[in-house]
């Protein structure tokens, strides 16, 4: 649902920018490092908006790539921790088995002697 709202707001913003650009069609001077040029304001507005979208897209792609690498790194760490945990559980089970074996009463062989009869 959040993605749909984001798309809707983005479309409304794009329509607003387009309407703003259409109402500003006069030419304005643009100073470059090497000269000045008269360019319609509509092109400057749309070009600026497009440049903003491209820069934002590059940042989003970079962040997604960085997050993907982090996820892979964390998954590797998780697998290592799970292996360590399994080994420790196995060790604990072996120790508990040893303790249980030591706690069992020793088997004592005894000779059964019948009770003496009272005279």
C-alpha cells in the first residue's frame, strides 16, 4: 500500500511540474562558463526535474546495492553462528550424557543370604 501512495504522489508531483513548466514558456538567458544562451524556461524546468530524477535514481540504486551486499554478509554470519550453535548443542548433549552416566548408581553384585530361622 505504501508503494501505491508513493507512485500516486510522484505522479501528482510530475503533473504539477509539467503544468508549471507549460505556464512558463518565455525564453531566459542561461550563463555557461563559456557564454550565454537564450533557452525557453519550460526546457530548463523539465531538464532540472529530469536531472533530479536521474540523480535520485542513482542514489537509490547505490543504496539498494549496498543493502544487498550487507544482507549477504549478514546471511553468511548467520550460517556461521548456526553452525557454532549446533556444535555447542552437540557438546552440551554429550556432557549431559556423561553426567547422567556418572550419576547412575553403580551396580553392586551382592550375594543373597537367606534369613536365619529363629530357634
